[in-house]
């Protein structure tokens, strides 16, 4: 609620609550405060995060704050002792007036630590997450700059400070936020795992449906094209229609398409089902990332949450490979599609219980022209990239797809400057930090995504391992990712975001170079792949978490879906472009040597990995140019950002 000037009275006299447009009335000491957005004096009945019977410490509400990976210490708010003069206001009691910054007067003496990147850092409790500075009951509540009134000017309950953004609702209890994070990380795991599972099952699909390699390649490519083309639209749609609504819709489309794939009687039907799967996956992925940004405002909690996402990304590829091999061998390839149906159903049921329905921008208007041109343009570029290896980089099909896609994207850019409610506001793309962070994220994927493919292919084609054992060869890397990802937030806190990002890309360069030099036609897994892959396992979460943090740091609360769509699109196109380029390099090098044996294949893999190392080196140098914007002010630990149902 909006902070008010204190008036003479007893404890709690400074608290006010809104009773209608432009009216406030005092709340008696000890009486419960209604939830923001409830529309009544009682507890909110909206499907947000309720906090029934939360344990209290007898003074300030919930006694513990639980972070993404377990308890993180005492509550974050730093409190001024009763009677402390926080600002030059009139006397009286403030109850619990929350402020974002310490104003003039006695409270100004509190130190404001800096993190070396954002300027003044959030004031936190001992080892706790960032929280507001609170004036304990009895402290005078003066006109504190940056306090509750300033919060309202930036988008609080009484003022639409951020265009198209309504006030946040109640704070999510730690256990609910932890459960919501587990749900969203599970969705990320399912989406990453899906691609790997189908890739392992492709040979069995070809035998059963009587399809050659050309038809089978489109079983994978159809998914990649629609997924890459719709991520941007999915993110913006989540802002406008409601993040949970779009997330559930994406899961529903993914599950229905997976069921169609599980009963497909021809490769054509299967390709169509995979294209629809990509549509559902794009909607679910963009909305899930936006939900995470809403649950965890910029700071240590978000870093931990993004670490969980990175861990799932590293684990999903290997788990998908292992499960794909086991399910295909025991139950047949159709079981891999039915696993998606089950996973989507479980996630949807949990989403209804754990995710708030009120995360939706108040902005209205949909850019249909921008949506069509952006989606078609991105889809055609993706089509050209995934088909370049088969048709050739200079073929009419490839060049035509690129030309048409770029023309549509240029049309999209022109449209965005002329309409009232653009899909991607031009001002967003003019942010230097956002542009650079998305570029760095794409470069990271250009190195990492093909590396998984090339190493798996090396283990199978050169070292004669089975697909299942080839997938298990990447398990040590994934375990290192899972172990490192939760620690990334601590590194960011100690070193700063830019230094941690530079370290990550430097380790990525070193790991790719080491792996390229270690591969040998007569080698073994232990002598060639194991050690470099462990170093890459450390690098992966560092670059993924830091680029995600940088790309979303300047996003206003009503832009989380857009930020999600942009970063996911950058990562997806980086993956597709990197795979196309590095496979082309490996093929060209192998063919140039005659392609007569394992030594020639190994030389091709080495050349491709050296190109990947060059991508990582370029990214490491670019990190030195990163300058982050000032953090967007938002109430700490919000679990929702809207008033309309979504």
C-alpha cells in the first residue's frame, strides 16, 4: 500500500488502506491487512499465492524466507529501531511503511553496499534475499525519497507508473515460490529432453514408417522451425493474455500434438505433429521464463532461479538421450511421444495449483501485422538454416528462404515504428545492454549446442559406442552443470556480473579448445572427452545464467514476456545457426581429406570445435563492453504483477 505521512497516535496509526477510488481509511492496530487487489477488506480470493497460517516471529509476519534452494537465513528487511527518525516528517507512528531507499535524516546513516555493477545494492538481512527497508512500529514516517509514495509513482497500487502494469499482489510464501520454481524448471527439463529423445528414436521411426533420411530429418527440423519462429510471439502474448494462461495453452498444444505423433501412421503425419509440438513448446517456454522473472525480481533470488534453469538445460539433453534409448528399446519409439503427454498433463495440473493467474499486463492492443511478419520471417530463416546442410548453402532453396525471411523481418522492423502497440517496442531494442546480452547468449549457444552433437557423434562413429553409451558419455558434464549452477549466484555476488560472465566465456573457450586438441582417432573416452567436458560443465551455467540476468535486468514488470521471448529466440537461433555452421565445417574438412576413415572424421570434428572455440573467444572479448542499466524498481519477492485474470 502507499506510504502516508505519519500522524500522532499509537502503534499502527500510520497504516492506511484503500476503500475506494481516492479514499483511504486507518487500519486499527492488530487488524489484518487486506491483500492487494482483493477488491474487499478481507483476504484476497484471487488465485494468487496465499499465506494461510504462516509461521511468524511475533513482530513482522513470516519468520523465515526460503530461497530457491532451501532456507537462506533470516528475513531480508533491515529494520530501524522503534523511535528512529527515518526522515523529516511529522511525528507519530508508521506501522510498517516500506521504502525502497533510505532517505534523509537518521536513516541516511545506513551504509549502502555496492556490487560493482548496478551501483547501490539492495539492503539485505544476514544472508537473506534482498528486501525493503522497513520502519518498525513507532518510527516516524516522513516523506522518504524512494519510499512507498515513490513506489506508487513507479507502478504501485495507486498509480500506473509503468505503462500497462498493475500493482503486485501478495508476497508468495517461500514454500510456494520454491514449488513454482520446481514446476517451471521441470517444464524446461521436459522441453529440452523432448528434442534429445526424438533424435535417439529416429532410426526406429524410419524402419517402422518406411522413411529415408530426408524424411526423418524433417521430423527434427519441423519442431525447430516452429519453435524458433514463435518464441518472440509467445513471449509477448504471455504479457498481454496472461503468463499462466499461455503456459497452460502451450502445454495443452504440446500434449495434444505429442498424442498425435504417438499414433501417427506415416512420416508426413509425424512431421505435422512435430511442427505443432514446436508451437506448443514455444508458447510454454516463453511463458515459463516470464513467470520465473515475475516470481524472482532481479537480485540473488533470480540468480539462483536461473541457475536451476541452467541445471535443467544441462541435464535435459543427457536424460533425454538415456530415456530415448531405454524407451525405444523396451516399449518402441511411440512411447517417447506418450511420455510428453504424461509430462505435460502433470505440469498443467501443478500449474493450476502453484502459479498465479493474475500476471498480465493492463496494456491492450495486439500487433497482428508485427506478429505475422516476425513469425513468418523467423520461421523462414530457421527453415533456411536447418535445410542448408541438405540442400547446400548456395542452393536456390536456401538463398530464397534467407532472402524472404530477411525481407519479412525488415518489414516487421518498419511496422514497429508506426503502430501504437508494437509487438517489440523499438525503444526496447535500443537498450545497449539488452542487445549485447542477446548477442552473447546466441554466441554461447553457437558453441555449446553443436558441441553436444559433435561429441555424441564422435563417440558413436569414431569410438564405436552405442547411442545409449554415447549419451551416457555426456553424463559427467551434466552432473558438473547441476553442481555448478546453484553456485553461480554466489559468484555473481562476489565477482560482479560482468566478471563472472567473462570468466564463463573464457572457460568455454578453454574447454572447446582443449576438446578440439584432445580428440584422436585411436583415443578413448577417458583420454579425449572426459576432462575437457568437465571444464565445459563449469562454463555452461556461468554463461547461461549471466547472459540471462543481463538480458532481463532492464525489463520493466510489464515486459517480462517480451524479454523472455527475445532471449529464448536468441538462444534458439544461436543453436540452429551454430549447428548448421559447425556441421558444415566438419563435413567440408572430412570431405577434403577423402572421408576414408576414422582419422578423417576426427579431423572434421576437430576443425568444427576450433570454430566453436573462436565463437567463445569473441564472446569473451565482447563481455568487456557490457554496461548494465540501473535496476528497474519493483517490490521485492512479488509473485504476481497483474490485476486482470490471465
